[in-house]
C-alpha cells in the first residue's frame, strides 16, 4: 500500500482534514444519544459529519436516531439490513467522502478533544490508525465490577488499550481513527467477522505497510455489559472470533490468549478427576479459585466490588476460553 498520499494529506502543519464519524448501531436505545452528543461536543475545528448505520433493532433505536438526525444536518443515517458490525462500518465508510474516518460505538463516549488530538497524533506518528484507552465505566455495582476487571491485566491481559501504558506503535487499538484511503486499499472490514474485525483489519493494514499507533491521552468512555448473561455472551464471542483470526493469520496467536482455554480445561479436569479418582486432583481447581479470590481483592474497590469480582472474572475467563475452544472452522472459512 502506497502511503505517499497519506503523508501528504496529514503532514505536520497541513490543514485540518474533514472527518466522518461512523457508528454501527443495533439495539442501542439507551446509549445512542449520549454517544452522539459526545461527538457533537467535540472541539474539532475541521468539517465533521456523523454516519449512523442502523441495524434491525428491536427497541426504539431507530426513533432515537431519526430524532437526532432531524435536529442536525451533520447526522446521516444508512440502513444495515444484516445488523452486523463489519457490514455497518463498510456501509458507513462508503457513504462517507472525507479523508479521515473516526470509529465510535454507541456504547462509547468521546472526550471533548478526542478527534483534534487524534489528528495531531496521526500527523506526528505517520500512522494510518490511531487509538487510545478503552475507559470502561459503569453505573450499577455489577457494571463497575466489570469495568474494573476490564481495566486490569488480571481480567483481560496486558493490552495497552485496556490497561494503559506508554505511547507507541502497536498491533491494534480500541475503535480507531483511520485514514480512509488506507482502509479502502485493503478492502475495508472483513464482513465475515462478527467479532475481532478491528484486530483483523489492523493486521491487514500492518501487512500492507501501515502503522498503528496507541496514545494514552486518547480516552473513550465505554459502558460495560450490565448482566452476567450479557457479559458471558460478549466474551464467548470474543474468544471464538479471536480463534478465527489466529486460523486466518498464522503466527498471530499470543500466549496470553491461551490462558483462558487452559484455565477452563484444567479446572474442569481437576474437578472431574477429583470426583472420580482421587480428591488430590482438586488442587488445580483450588489454585484457580485462590487466584480468583486474590485477584478480586487486589482489583475490586470497596466491599461489594470485591464480592462481585470473582463472578465477573470467572465469567470473562471461562466464557472467552469456551468460545476459543469451541470455535468452529466453518466460521469465516473462505478467503476473499
């Protein structure tokens, strides 16, 4: 992928490029207005448009979106019949005509200088995609526990966009601010991916010579799942689709991705063997249980969070591990 045009359009000191903010939306009645408001409140001085890709929601998301669009001409709506995230992003990107794409989810709220800072970082780094911290924040006690777990290496590993860290070039970032021409050049988001489409796209961008840059000053507020069932479903999908990425792109598996499936297998074997052969075999399960307790005490803030944290961590680890282990080869089997 040639980056000469990219360097020219976002060189230091160049004019502020026009920006298209794209949102894939499905059943987001409760969060969409806040997400849109955080975009409209940006301090960015360049041209800005917002493209909302509407999936077939079962709540009042469409009504909320239409009301928002009627109050501001910068908000455009596009229909996404499949409801899938990757398809929604591609539809929104193709409807856009601006050189910079800012991806935002309806569960996210941007800090006021997010876009202006991202453009500054993009110019200085020469990256085709920049991103920052996925700042999980909840409302209920359970959501707060999930948010805390999502910001801890004991819950999600050591990804910088979860736990923070120094600015630098990385494999992937949360959401992202992209050079549109770079995304188009590699074929856009792979619509076969239900999850992990960000990681997969960033991998292709890097293969094509692009750079991905993380800057902790870029902060996005993320609203976590509010029930154990919703959290389990989310992390099960994360696990099964991360396995798809590892199959598709050989050599991309990280040892930390293997921790949840090994924990699941080890814990189940430990319990079964202890129940059928000898109680001595319960030791691995007891070690994992002890880890959950210690991790909860270290991660949780306040009594209620420390009580909820073992449930949250167990759900995240086991759901991700089960998704990874049971991910069928029929998911996204063929190449373009």
